[in-house]
C-alpha cells in the first residue's frame, strides 16, 4: 500500500490521453487558466470598489 510507481503514473497518463486526446488537455488547461484570471480580476475590482451599483429599476419616465 505504498506510493505509486512510475509505471502506474505512465498507465494513468496513457488512459487520460486516450480519453481526452492530445489536443483536448491543453485546451482544458487554458480554460482553467482563463477562469482563474477572470476570478482574480473580479476580486481586484471588488476590492477597489470599481464595481458600479446596478441601475435603479424604479425610475419614472418623463412624458
């Protein structure tokens, strides 16, 4: 019940490549990176107070 050997990791890697294909894994990692970047940007905007409040829905229209 020790740690996995190199052969175990190679088999896992081969299965992942068969399931996702060669081009799919970098695409998924790029999407994860974009999500993290957007999250950090959103947190920075929230900290700086740059987020504008939503527009008031109850404004009266002038005739």
